């Protein structure tokens, strides 16, 4: 991508207008301020600077420009964000160009999708429409999901594309046709067609369900330069907004399952394109929500696929739950005969990874001839997970496999088994800190223990007053969360640094002497402010020595010197 196109897009899209669509901004000095879209906060710390087309959050430290903003909020790769913003700016991108005058692969797939949709509405699509009617999908569903039909002919699509000026080379590259010794022939024949979109909404492939003739039930486009099964999920372009809103995704096997869930209001559903789940698909889902419900067929093959898939997803940061569909049906069949509330009940009763695996292995665990291999299967699976995820179900695992907890930990974690996280196990007696670090620790400790301290300062100010990054994050958390629950939270997360700062801060405050809390706070706050001002004075003085200081900085220097005298009293 030429740099001039990148700069043209950047200068054409106003960052304030873009971010205002999601974040309520208000004017603040030369920029705008609002609640950060990247983390939960009650006090605004997210700044947008129109003069530099950039943003920065003083809370979570996220920063960037229009491209990084779209990538992070929409879960897109750079190329996809570029295309989205180019469309917004009215700038055409020539994607995957070949020789001058040839159509791109995206153009060819768009043409083909329209051809398939017209076929479905024609007299030759009668059988396909009847099939959809039996599956309780109406005309509005057909239009909503751009469903189509490929004629039974061996060359109907080829002839259509040739008439549109598409070369045989590009027709073959699109994956819509195959080739043998006799020449090219249509890959999809007599099939209901499901367009597969990239996360940015472009058609990149098709799936086909047999309606007329013989052949395997489902086939998909082969991989090419714009399509990879490993990196796509059916309906993710439609579902991503709802996954983020509901903070969960629902993963099913088939196209019809995903369509049915969307039709019944579960618009956070996606399908895995008939392939084993991959790390790339896990990464895609994790961009939008941490929780994923896997809802595969209830037969044994479906359960095995669920288990294999959920470990891949869990390894890549998702909290995975396995849904058991009543009556042994798949989601499409179940929702055709039950109200959506029944499916929601099934989601509510879904079991997390480890407990679902234990349930599945119960018959084998109770069979002497299969127990050993079942226990080994479970242990090998658990080895892939974060120890904290395993330990919360230690009692249930131990009871299921009849192995004492200590021995179980040894078999799963070996010599690297985690130590129980009790408060007394945290060593806060680290080497003596420099005076400024002690002050910052004392500042955090007083924020933690004294409400009047918390009421006297805004969260964003801690990044100006404090210089230590951990102290900044600790103070900010205290000011934006419930201090009473923070210690337990940090304890559960094993956040030794924040716990250590609080403990060292309490020790420092005790050394100040037996004076009122308000006096201790004043001493600590004033000293930190004095040091902050001194740092700024030193910066300007260094510029003075180099002859680089401006008149504004000289005026600021005099003001800072007066301020320092006030805080030194």
C-alpha cells in the first residue's frame, strides 16, 4: 500500500467524528475527553487530540490513530481496517489487482453471489426454495443471508463469468471452478449456496449444500489468496457486534445452525466452516468476548469435536462452555420445534471446560478396562491449560478420577506445580526503596485506607503525580474500583506488585510518626508535588543550558519555582 494512500485516508477521516460514534466526548482544552472504550471506567481518562489525529488513555495506556482504533474496537486486521476507513473516506482501494483490465477476486465472487441469488429465484431454483421452506426459512431470510443456488449445469457459472469479461485464469483462481483433462467445470452444481464473508464484510468464499444430484452433503471453496478456513468463521461479520454486546459467542458446526440461531435472536452465533477449530479462529473470537459456548451435535462425534475444540479455544484465552442440547438434536432442529427461551436455558446450564470433560468421561472412568486411558486423556488435556484454570476445579477432578489432590497436581504440573496463594505467602520485605518510591507507596496506601484521600484527587491526576508505573496503576485502580475488594482481587490474580506497594506504603506511613492521617497525607502529597515540579524545572533548565528554551518555557519556569516554594513549606 503506497504511503500516500495511507496518509490520504488518515487525513480524510476526522478522528473526533469517528470516535464520537462510540464514545461520548466533551471538549477539554485543545482536545476532547470521554470514557475509555478499551476498559471499564467511571471517571473519564480517554483523550482525543484532533490536531495530531491521535488518542491516549491515561487509565489503560491505550494509544494510537484512526487505524489502530478501528482495529481494536472492531477486531480487524490492518488491511481490513484500511478497507473500512477507505470506504468511509470515499477512497477506492485496488485490492488484489492482476493485469490491467482484469477483475479482482473480490469482484468475481460478488458477481458469482449475484448469479447464485438470481438462480434461486428462477424457475430452476424451485427445489432449493422448497428445501428452504421445509427448513422454515422464508424469503426475508434468503435475502438477509444472501442465499443462492448453483445450477446443475457443469458450466453455467463459467459461461456467465466469461460474458462478464473474466478470464479463465481468474475464474480458476477464484476457486469456483475445477479443472480436468477436458477443461474447466463448475465446482458447485445443484447446491444451495451460502456466501462466506470476511470479518470486514467482503465475500471470500462459498459453502454449498447438495439439493439436486449426487455428491457429498456439503462442500466449501478451496483456500486461495483471499480465503483461509483457519482464519474465518461463518457469520462473524454479522455476529461480532452482538458478541461484544452480549460478552459471549456461540459456536456451532453448520451453516443452518448459525442461520437458525440468528433468526431466533441469538445473533452472537458463528459456525466453524466444517473444519477442526484452529488457534486463528480462537484469536478471532477472543477479540470480541472472553466467553464462548460451543454447541455441536449431541452425538458422540459431536461431543469429541466439542472437546477437541474447546481445549484449543481455552488455550488461547477463552472461557469455554459446552452446551448440551436436549432431545439429542442439533441447534437448528431444536429451535425449529422449541421457543428461543428453551435454547437460552440450555446456554444457562452449559458446563465449563473441565466439568464437561469429566461428564463425558464418566462412563469410561467407571469401567475398569477403560479407566486408566480415560484418566490419562483428562490429565493430558489439563496440562495444556493455565494452572489457575485447573486448580479451581481441583476437588471435582480429584473426586472423579479418585486421585488425591496433591498427587493429582504432581501428575498434571510436575515439579512446576503452583503454590497455594495465601496472603502470608507474599513476600513484601523487598530491599529498601529509594525515598521517592517510598513516598509513592505511601500515597497508594493512604488512598487504599482513607476515603478523604480518595475524594481529594481525580484518577487521571495519578499519572502526573506519580512516576512509578506500578504505583500509577495501583492508585488508579483504587480510585476507580471498590478499594475493599481490590486486595482480594489482587490476591486471586497473584498480583504481588500491587499488594507489595500497599504493604510497603503502610510501613512507610507508620514511620512518619503518630500524627493525624490528614497531616500524613499532606506531607506525602506535598513532597510528591514538589518532586514533580522539580523534575519539570530540571527539564527546562537543561534546555536553557543548551539554548533551546522558548519564552513560554521561561515564563513557565518562574511559575514553577513559585509553586515549588509553596509545596516545600
